[in-house]
C-alpha cells in the first residue's frame, strides 16, 4: 500500500490488473476469460497444464462467452501456441 501511495505521489500511473471473469479446467486445459479494464479488452487464455503450452488472444466482447466454452475454435488465432507433435508425446503402458 505504501508503494502505491508513493507511486501516486510521484505522478506515476498504475495499471489496473486484469480481472478474471471466468475460469474452468477441461482435461488438462485451463481456460481463463480476462477483462482488462484500462483498455476495455477481453482476453481468452488457454494453458495446457500437461505440456506447458498455451496462448492468449483478444476476443470481441460479444464473442467472449462463446470463446470461453469453445476455445479451440479460436485457437487458429493464437500467435504463441504450442502444439504437441506426435514425436513429442510419450505413451506409457500401464
């Protein structure tokens, strides 16, 4: 709190953190819907807990709930996605 007051006293602008609108886990995929209040942007974040891969994309507010429930329909727009190839998978028999 003291850091925030000092920053405001110096005239620095603090950015508001994104707000989590929704979160769910589907298999190993964690899906988050985030709102950035300063820019009024909505972001879809998908993170594969098994591989560590994932991506974040901006979605139109009108598409937010559809993107949240159908994230892989929007996955083609991911710039930093990691797709696990066949040679990267490990099959454990047991």
